[in-house]
C-alpha cells in the first residue's frame, strides 16, 4: 500500500492545466482532482470551460489564449490569487495546425501554430516558474507529441513546434533542477478524440484516400495497433508529479503504444 500511495500525487497540490477543459487536458485535470489536488484550468473555448466547470464544481476556470502575453499574465495572476501559489504546471495548450506541403500552407497558419504550440509554452513558463519556486513539490509537464521525436510529412509546423518543446524541456530541466523543480515532457501518440479525427480527415484529403484507409495507416504504424486513451496520458502526468517520480526530470516520455513512424 505504501508503494501504491507513492505513485499518486500528494493531496492538496495546486495545479494549473492549460487547455484543460476538453481532451487530454480535461483527462489530466480530472485525474488531479480525483487525487485531491486543487485544480485550475484555462481554455480558449468558453463553452468547453462552462461544461467542464459544471462537471467538476470545485474546479477554477478562466478563459485564456496562451499565445496572448497579456492573457497569460492575467491567468497567472489569477492562479496566484485563487490557488494561493502553484505546485504543478501542465503546459498542455496546442493546436493541430495546417496539413499540406510546406510551399502550399499559408505563412499565417505556420505562425499561428508556432505561436500557440511553442511560444505559448514559453509565455506560460515565463510567469509560472516564479510561482513554482515557492513550492516544495514544483513540477512542470510540457505536453509535446510523438511528432517531437519523429519526422511528420505534411505537418511540418506542428512537428517543428513539438521538437522545440522537447528541447525546451531538457534545457529547462537543467536550469530549474538546482532549485528543486522537475521538468518533463509527455509525448502522446494517436489519442482518441475529436482532434485526431480532424487530423486524420485532413491527412486523408491531402493524400486523396478515404478516412478509413488513413485511420488504418495510422494504426498500422503503432506496435500495439490501437489508439491511446486520454486517461493514459493523465496517468503518466500523475505519476510524474507523485513521490515515485521524484527523481524523474529532463525526460521526454512517449505514451503512444510505440509509434514506429508517422
């Protein structure tokens, strides 16, 4: 029983999850809530925030676009006030970005993807580390993707941002380690949900094949031949913030069923 307890976060942790009202973010937020944490989520989707707050009455919720510096600063001020500090940051916000050849996708779409997926993580971290320094259990989890370790044709802005997150994670782990703050990245694979359905649909259109054919192609590149559930990613996040994960830092950990190629 002692070992089992060590694999769960300690109750009372103050946790912020960006893009936490749906998908992977919501699964992670629910996991921390069930473990007894005090959780705040932000999201750009106001309707999703309302639904999640109704589902989880104790959660704190605020609308924020992580690519907007002023909104991120306001979010962090709210987290400091409402949570009374911060122990765990889950840097989850991101968008899929465009699908297409690099000379065919628009520069605006490229910039938007990098602004949200990579610059957004920098903006959140810029403010969050000031709060995490006052914690005795400081932990940062940056959500990347298996696209952060594999080349991803037709999805170059997304892949470039996710590779950047892995580099950011490993560099920040060295920077924050002497202050007792652990920094890790989780690299989800093909996670079941509306987002991957859109990605597969766009990729199928770009390749001129059916949705079913493209889905089969995605699954054939996974050793376990199945999609990841959002709760699988949440489980890894909880472990990394538990006493059992106390000496795990600077790692990019895939939760993907062993994606071989994308």
